[in-house]
C-alpha cells in the first residue's frame, strides 16, 4: 500500500495557513514530534537499506512575509522536495565538508516555501549504533551506505526516504536550536526523543535534562 503521509501533510497545510509566529512554532513542534515518534528514513545503499531513526532534530521554515527564518539555507533542494534528504551546501551550492556537514529531511511540496528538519542525532540501523552530531551522523550514514560523500551524495538526495514506523514509549523535550544566532534564536525549534538514558555517554546529559522543556511523556 502506498504511503500518503496524511498526518504530516495536514499539519503542513495548517502551517502554511498560519500567520502567528507563536502558532507557527507550535505547529513546527507538532511536526517534529510526529517525525520523532512515528517515522524513520530508509535509504538504499550499496549493500541494502540503511535506516535512520531520528532522535534529535531541528526545524527550519521560511515563507516570505510570514516566517522568515534567516538560518534557513533556502537551497533549491529544500523546496518542493517532500520526503527526501538534502545534504548541506554553501551559498554557492558547493558541498560542505569537515565539521560543517549535515543532512536535512525536506517536507516542502512547493517552490513557495522552505521546510526542512536538520537531523542532529539518530540511531543508524540499530539502537546500538547511536550517532550524535550532524557531521558525525552524515559520515556514519555515508559509511553504512557505502557511498563516497563527495562523488555520490546525489544518490542519497534522489531517494524518497520517509517511512512510518511504530516506536517504543519515550519522553520528548524541546529547546532552542544549537549554535543558532538569528532573530529566531529564542524559538523552541529543537526536539529530542529520550529513550531510557541514551545521552548518558555525553557530557551534556545533566544540562540536557535540566535545560529542555518537557513536551509529551508518551508516544502512543
């Protein structure tokens, strides 16, 4: 059966009709929750499918005269590209390298707006393989795919990757985005899904739990 993604598309329709900054942020949070609680991203690699189960994402939305987030790349790949991934590029459309690497899930289905979600952390193929940080995650995913990052990033970008999947119960927290310096820097556009204490290996565990705001304490 073909997936329709009606849950996401209904929320996006509501997003595009809204003009209130506060309500737009709330809808973006709802979309992030929907992605973290009910979706994975599957990519065909050289040895089979690679599954990205997102656990930390940030929302980036740009619509002229409505919600002009100046941190959005506004790359052509982030528009009218629903359900596909975008690999981060410079303003001149050159592939970013080093610690500046990153991947977004795109949910725009029109040239009139940009809607993308930076995947900051995820389980890759297994809950035992947790990768935190956009650059490390990008390297890890390309390694699992068997793709050369510079030569074959387009193989990743060309595939529809969005799949519904039930997930275990978890807690969800929201915060401001990481290292963002813009007029949107105080907006709560980062969301983290915590299952048990998967951040225990990171130095930020105490800051994370103290600094993020409880949103929803169950999934389904």
